[in-house]
């Protein structure tokens, strides 16, 4: 594959809908290595040993709060570079948050009462809104947890000077990190448009939908918001050069795609994911 478009070779390697994807994924055991939830959309992650799946297929506590401006628009990393300089620590048990940022006194109190601090920091009125049922996912159709592997984080970090796997994780902001050392192993979890890949994590059923289309956020330093020179062009070039034979289908109309978006069938709402759960790849089926 020499550019971002699907080729005959790549398409022919795609497994037909209704057959199994497990053989393509290999026999090596893969487990759930880390679970991250982002209680306030665009702010820092909290790592948990276990997380319940809520009614839209997301994780309990993930993006449960989001910051909005007076026009009802998200105040997030895509639109507001200053978000990156906020450090947050949320107590999921009691709904409190600690916030700090340059030239600001720290805030330590209820999440729901942090509007004034955030407004003072951004320099314009904002408010936190809450959706305890399903939160504010980036993709409302594939609203399950996002998935990436340790091998991918290591590989992609190696493309950039001064960026390690942990910083790459912070830039990409996945929910679930799988303990698979083979780079781009998670690309087994999607196929061509109009299909999904069934897989399980522990007892919970998932559908892998598509490779996540990236925005400007990963190209910025997660602490300062400063743009990393040539980040997008480097990632696109290296992604194209290293795209495995199991990746693609017809999703790669461009190569700024990394991580997997998922959906969770209603039958698995209420299931619990735990670090160490086994990951099992199943069939490719039509949506």
C-alpha cells in the first residue's frame, strides 16, 4: 500500500463478512492492561482497576462532565488550546475535583461548582454540564470505549524524538489499552465499512467499528498545548509505511487514523471490565 487509499491487495486480504477474524488476529493471548476514564471531557485521565459499562456502551464516569461556552459549544482541546495546561484529579467516589493551571489558585471542591474557576481561567463564561447516563462521547454512534495496544503506543512514540509511550497515550487518550506487543494489533478489531468485528473483553461483548480519525489534539504537547513540529505529516507517512496487512478495508481514505472506535451491544450494558480480562476476537458481521 503506497498511499492512503485502499488497494486491491489490501481489499482482497479483508475477511468476508460472516467469517471469523480470530485466525487473522493470531493465537497469542491478549489481555486488558489498563482502563482509563476521563471524568471531565478533555481533562486528565483517571485509571481504574474495573469499570462498569453504562447504557450507551461507554464506561461509567467517562466524559460524564463536559465544559460548554455560552453558545453551547464544547470547550475542548479541538477548539481551546488552553485546555492542555489544566491539570485535574477527580475523585469518582465523591464527585470532587482538584484543578490547577499556570497563574491560577488551585481549586479543590465539587465538580459541579468549578464553573467560576474554569471561567476565570479561560477568560470567558463556561459551565460544566453532566450526563450520568452515558456522558459526552466523541463518537455518538460508536460510543463504546476506545481501544489501542501497548505495542502501538511504543511504536508510534518511537517515530518522534522526546516522546515516550506514556506521553503518546496522553496525546491519543484511549480508554482501554490492551497488552499486545505487536504494533497495530488493535487493527484486527475493525474491517471494511458496513461491517463490525465482534470481540469480547472478559464477559462483555464489543463491536469494533472503525479506526479513529484523529483531530489536532494528538499533535500538541499534552502539558503545554504547543504544537509538535511535523507531527501529523510524520504520523501519516509512518502509518502508511507500517500499515499491517490486516488493517484497512476501505477505511484508509487518509492515514491520520489510529486507535479503534467501538460499540457495545445492549446485552452487555451493565457488565464490568477489569484489568487482566482476556480479549477474544470473534466474527466479522454486517452492521
